[in-house]
C-alpha cells in the first residue's frame, strides 16, 4: 500500500489533501458574525416557549343563596308579610223588643200594636187594659192572680176577652178566654205550638182568634 503521507525535502510531513480542504470547508459552514442566526439553544433574553404562560384569574362567583325548603317562604317575604288587619267590630244589634222586661214589653209595644191591628179590622170601640188579677173563669176562683190583657167593647159591654200570662213571660204558657155577658167557663191554650213568640205573632194570633169568634169587622 502506498504511503499517503507526502514528505517534502526538508523532512517535514506535508498536509494531505483532506487537511488542506478542512479549513475551507469549516470556514464556509461557520456562522457569520454579522447577522444573528436562530439556533435551538435558549437565550437569556428570549422567553422560554415551553414556560407556562400566566393566565388571568377568573372573577370570584358568589355562591347562590341556599334554596328555601319546600313549603317555606323566603326570609324577605316572611318579614314583609303582615298579619291581616283585624276586622272591624260589628255594630252590636239593638236588643229585640221581645227581650224587654215582660211588663215593659206589654205596655210599650204589645198593647199599641194590638189596638192598631184591631182598629184596622173595623173595630173602633174596643177598650184594652193590662192588669194583674184573679182569673174570671168558673172553677178558677182559688187560682193565684196573674197578668192579663182585658179587651172590652164599649158599646155593647157584653163582649170581653182575656189573654193570660201566668208565667209573666211571653215565651211561657199563655191562655185565652172570651164571653158575652156571662163568666167564661173554658180556659183555652194560646199559641202553644210556636217555638218562639214575637210581637207580630202575638198580635196576629189574637186577631185571628177574635175573628174566629166573629167579633171583628162586620161580624
């Protein structure tokens, strides 16, 4: 094999062809110092592309208020809700005339209403009185006195009726008797089937009884 190394006359080893070309090739491939060239190496001034980028902090979201349990009203609504206004007190009704004391009711209300009703039936000579006395009925001479309404016709003087209140209460037992010139012998019950006695009912009941006796109007 031939020796690739050439020796010059001075005994120095001459560089090979490869050695001669190496510097020129290195110079051609060496980077220029006039302009920067990007390399894969990170520099101190350039930011690292792989570094984590800062992110904006999202605004805090307020937690929604806890939902009220089913059937419960929100606290705000509960505070705003006001109790209903008290109803205006009803005006007290005036006591009924039937609630008056017995004697007061008869004298102030019943007698005037009875005389007016009988007059409307065409009777103008009726005299009505109110007294506490014995019953003018045969067989009741020993009975105690009781309040009575006595009606007498002035002209004839023979017709008379009596309405009895032995209990001094219009809601209690009541009796009736009538006669023409003689003492009555019968004591009748009066309005015994009515649950509650009123002024109008007392007037109507007696007018009906007298009409049944043929003592009113043209009878």
